[in-house]
C-alpha cells in the first residue's frame, strides 16, 4: 500500500483537499504552532471565567432555550458537554455515506484548528486521530435542520470519541465503537476533571470539558461536506454533458452557427461563451456538421432530403441550438456555489466564538443559509441540465426529428420486432422528473425549533444532501445521452464494426468510441438486450474521468461496438 496523502488542517482547505480526504487514504496533520495557539486561547478564556465569574454561553450555561436556566456549577461543566453529545445523537435513516462522513470530519477539524472555538488542543488531536484510525462513525441521514448547525449528525460523529455509537471498519462491517476497538486503532482518549481548570473543584470525570461538546456539534460540517463533494462531481458531469451535447450535435448533423465566435461575443455571459467554446472545440474537425449552411453532401442530404424527417438546414431545435445557453448558465451557477463552499471550508462555524484572545461572543455562524441557498441553486442547475439532456435523447429516438436515424436507434430491424433504445428515454424521463421535483428550494421551508429560540432555520442539511443525490441522478441522465449519441454516430456513419477514421467523425467522437470499446461497452449491438449494464458502464466512464484524458496508444477506434 502506498504512503497516504497528508492534509494539514492548520492551513486552508480546498475542495480538492476535501475530496481527496473523503475518497482516498489520507492522514490529518496538526502543527505544534496550532496546538499552542488553541491551548493559549483556552487558558485565557478559562482564566477570565474564573476571574470574573460571568455567564458565558456554552461554557457555563445550558444550550438553546436552556441558556436561561441557572449557571451550571463548575463541577458539572464537563458532564453537561457529554450529555449534549449523547442527547443530540438522535438522528434517523440510512447511514450517510462513508465519503461524506470522512469529509465532514476533515471540515470540522479545520474549523476547530482556526482557533476561535475555545477548545483544548487535545480535543482536535483526538478528532484527527479518529479520522486517521480509518474508523468511520455511523451517522444517520436525518436530524439536522441546518441551524444550530448539524447538531444531530455531528453528535453521532462525536460518539466514538466517547467510546459510544457505531463505526464502519475497513471491510465495510459496522461494529460498536467500544473502548477496546478505538484504543486498538490508535484513537486518542479524552478525559476531563473539573480540577483540571478550576483549582480545588472536585467533580465527576467526563470526556469533554466546557464548550467542547458544543464545539463538536454546533457547525456546518455535514452541509459543507455534501456540497463540496457535489461541486466536484457536478463539474465533472458538466464537462461530460458538454461532450454529450457535441456528440449528439454531430450525430444530428447539427448547425454550428450558434457556436461561431462572432455570435458568442455579442452576448456577455462567460459561462455560455465557455460552453460554446467547449462544444466548438470538440467538433472543430467534424465533417458531419453544417457550418454556415455548408457541409459534406451526406450531411446536407440528411438535413434536407424528403423522407429524412423534418427538412431544415438553417437551424436546430432549442435542445441543440440553445444548449450552450442552458449549459453555460449551469456553469455560472456552479462557479458561485464553488465560491460559497470554499469560503465555508475555512470559516469558524460554531457558537460562541472567541475574539481578542479571551472575549467570548455569541453569534450565528452555525446557520446554514449560505450553503442551503447555494445547494438549492445547484439542484436547479442539475434539473435544467438533465432536462435538456433528456430532450436531446428524445430527439435521437424520434425518427420524425432525428434527420434519418432509425426509430429508437434500432439497428437492422425494419419490422418493429425490436424496441431498441426506447426505454433509455423513459429512464431519462424518470430521472429528470426526480430532478425537477427536487429542485424545489429547501431554504424557504423554515420549521421553528428550540421552543421558538431557534425560530428561523435553513434546512441546509436536507438541501445539501438532496443536491449530493441529484448530482448522481444527473450523471445517470448524461450517461444515457453519451451512450446514445455514440450509438447514433455509429448508425449515422454506417460504421458499426468498421474503421472510423475515414467517416468524417470528429477526433472527439473517435476518442469517445475508442473509450467505449476499451471499456467493453458494446453500444453498437444489433439485438435487443438489457441496457442497464451499458448505462452503468457509461456512467463509470464519466465518474472516472476516462474521457477527459487522452487515449492510450493501444486504444482502438475501429473495433465493433
């Protein structure tokens, strides 16, 4: 096994850091300087608490609307923190995926390392050791309303530090987070006695000290984790959506006027221009498309001869002609969401916060509205991107609008015995309906909590979790279009099982066909067969980014598909 990557939570995180730490073997690091800063701030706050005997939220008070109860005695200030984690670990539903939990652990560690949470360095060190142990807390999906942060999920995440709850182990098994297990895996054990910080005060031992339970569960780490991973995946799916659009355009002998630089220059949306440039780049050497109403004779015939469907060599339907506008709008949305996530990854998101070394002030940095709003936008982008992709799949299947391709992309059957790729469009319709339904914003769905003390929440966890799911659904839609477009190109050029190099296909199309062949995805089949394996394999090409890399010397573009 290779040496793991290292992520230093003492420094700013990037989305790439979070993705790497969520999916690959990493170790979290913490500098001695950061440890010293945390302990220095902690000492200053506790000294102030001892000297002034003032009420400080989270350190010597109850939580939420319990903050109005009497000041917590010094001998109970650790116990109340343990009780906070135990009582708030009250989620429900299927476990959150391992990659999301790992991402949330890294994000929470970074938040605490910034140094405004008033914790002991030992707490952060223990959290890093839990991540480094490869044990992953089992966290139910539901329970957070996105303010005060992800209380229930983060409490479940913290349970193993108390030798409570459950963890995933290396083989995917779920086991109780027993003291013996976490010790054997190198998790640092925490303990706190009141006399550690309040001289002469005796009381029960606890795991956490004042403020530390609250520092663990009062923040936006799960919202940020879901959304950071969504941003990374969405960017990859969008790249492949642009490729699918290009290949679909080529298969339809599409009109390239809209992609002309002079046309794009007169409408100043950078995302639209960027998408148009990407599609034009994919098709720069295609001889199947129409450029300023000129093309190879075969392409003109497909567009204009009677019997080839609609007769039109001037412009395409919206799903092709306006696609760069739709895709580009999604790209601009993605850029805004990325900016929001990058800011959140390196923000202090708990309450209260320590400023000026020992001044503790209450705020609302745990409120997930920035993430909820961004997640709602990204789901909308997924819905429009999936929606227009499904329209292009429908066009490929429709022999009245696909310029001479066979109905449902059936190969070699004129009798109607075969259904071909008919149900691939139904599948897209099903997934797009899900995307459209989930595009409803969560951030406007406030349900008051905390006996009216927390009277406007973000519902950001639901928003971000749904966005994470929707990006996966969108990948499925694009996987169908990509595979269908490759099949359509083979039909259009009459090259099922033939050499593609002389058929006027773009280099991008030839590379895509080669990638499908190398992956064993036989989209050129002439019989009816289950399409699910082909679509799953197409989605795998997207997920792994295979099509974004140049083909190897051994790749074949002329093999049967």
